[in-house]
C-alpha cells in the first residue's frame, strides 16, 4: 500500500509539470499565429504549409518574454515564418520552441 501511494504521488507530480503551458489549437487552415498565444503550446492540425508569426513582441500578456511551443499534429510539414527573415520547419509529430529576442525570432527543438 505504501509503495502504491508513493507511485501515485510521483504520477500526480509529473502530470502537473506536464501542464505548465495552456494548450491552444490553431483553427484548421488558419495561416497566422495571434500574438495573444504567447506563452502557450500551439497545436497545428490541418494547417497550411506556411504559418506566419505575429509582429515581433518581446513580452507576452503576463509580462514574460514572448515565446510559444508549436506542435504539428499533421497531416504535413509546416513552415513557421516570421517577418524578420525567420523560418523553421516543423515535421508531423514534432515540436519546436520559438522565442522573441531583440534580434528577431529564434527557435530550438
């Protein structure tokens, strides 16, 4: 019984850490990411081949540095494009983190 409670406690802690970012879904065939999605996990499903980032903002609505995590649910690879000569491809079932900096957008996997 004690072991079960320990495993249950570990599961609850891990579950809570997985929910750090709110998940928002881009509408199917929408070709831009609104700046209000800063700080969120943006899921793409049936997105066009190219999706635009919003005009560069350094902070989100909570005053934190503006960033998003983009997860592509398919059916094809999506290229995320910013106006500051930024682009990153997101294959199906992959995620990428995009951050706003003084120099423009940057990405990491």
